[in-house]
């Protein structure tokens, strides 16, 4: 009788292990297919970007202007399909290569800044803001790899 009890306990332990391994494996596979969650809080972004900017750019932009530039940048990303509206547990299903050109973005931001009454004294300020904003995206894990330069 003791031998039967030991065999049943071992069989039960084996069944529990198999069930646990299947469940953990299935969830690991599901989570691997889902994009990681990146939380974008505008107050944190403004603070991060402001600290990341060179002192010359910090001196020329107010926090409100910086926030407006970041919002315009986010709208541009959304228009390019890089900021989807439905991101909760979204599968990583990006099939098309999307390349963000810095020159196009800089020109766009300069034009939009002028329309929104943001006085940009130096074009390099916009470049610095974009670089800092992209550094924030990288810090929270919300940006993909840089494209390979095919000309090199």
C-alpha cells in the first residue's frame, strides 16, 4: 500500500510539473509576441528632455515651448504610423520598414513651431529637442533600432 501511495504522489507531482511547464511556456510565447508596454507621461518627458538638452538650447526654450514641440513631434509620429492608437497588448506586427528622416522632421517641426507661435532662434534647437526626445524613447524602450546606412 505504501508503494502505491508513493507512485501516486510521484505521478501527481509529475502531472503538476507538466501542467506548469505547459502554462509557463504558453505564456512566455504569448508575451514574446506582444510589444512591451512603454508609458509616456508628458511631464516626465519634458523634464527628461530639458535635462538632456545642451545649456544653450535650454536657455532659448521655455518649458511650455518644449512641451509644444514634443506634442507636435508625437503628432508627426502618429501621422507616420509610428504611434498607433491601440497599443495595449498589441502584437509586434510591423511589416513595413519605416524610416524617419531627420531633415524632414526638422523642417516639419520648424514650420509647425512657427504656426504655433514658438520662436525658434536657432534651427539646432529643434535638432537637439528631437535627439533628446528620441533618447527618451530609447530610455523607456519605445524605439526600434536605427536603420543601417546603405551608402557606407
